[in-house]
C-alpha cells in the first residue's frame, strides 16, 4: 500500500488558495465533520446525552467513527452497537432544525464547490459518519447536490483510519490516485488519506 505525505496545512479557509491547490487535479475529495462542517460538537453532545451524563470531552471523541466511539461508550451504555448508533443518529437528526447553517459551515463553501465544478472538477465526500446523519447534515446545509459521490460507513467494510473509503472513491469513479486530492482534519482521517496514496491537505481552519 502506497503512503503519501501531507502536501500542505491550511489553518484558514481561503477559496482562492484551495482552488490553487487543486489546479492539476480533476477529483477533489472532502471529509465532512471538521472539514466541511463544524459538526463534531453535535456528535459530542448527542453522545453524552445518550449516555445520560458528560463522560467524554469533545477532544476525546474528535474524528472517531461510531464503531470506535462505541468501544469507549459501551461501559456507560447497556445496549448493543446497532441500538447505540440508531439512537445517536436520531438525536442528531432531530436537532438539525435548531442548527444554524452559518454556525455549521463557512458561508463561502457553496462558492468554492461551484468554482471547482465550473473548472471541471468532480467532487466527492468521504466521511466516517453514518449514512442517515451524513445525508441529513448535507441536505440541511443545502450542499448535498454538489457531490458526485458520497461515501459513508454504509458503503464500506472498514472505515477511517483504514484507507478503504478513499480507495473506494477512486475505484467507483475510475480515477488514479495522482488525479485526486483530499482535504482532511482529524488524525484518523489523515491516517486513512495518507495510506491511500492520494495527495492530502491537512485543514485546521475550524480549530482556528
């Protein structure tokens, strides 16, 4: 398995800078939580609410897929993984009406996506979130339609930090790794991206 390196770290969201990084690519892949959406807090609140108490900090849960989250949470939860995910997802989806889009996402994201598409780039989203939550969040923010491909935990056997989701994005679109670029934020996501052999940009813009 090929391993690449982080080609750049972005600590601020600048449309022109992001577009410049994609100049020699025709396939642009974005992570969702922490990269497109500042949604890690929603997952954190739902988890602790489900566990009937504040058991974890947001930092402890940052970037974790639900299967890894459940390994931590299971000592406070009596049900199985399926029940845990179902209840957590329902809490998140039910809370979306109260979520301000401008607090979830940089307002220039639609401008970025449109510019990339106008420059003949194909866009994909690869997330460790569950299918229902990912699609609900994207539709709530009115950006679902920009993506030619959306890969969630439903489409893979192994999720991040395994590179399978990113490799699946390549295989489904018939792209070579050299044609693609990934924007990621979390350590688990970066591990998956780098192991895929695709050029990777680390983003910390929501942290800043």
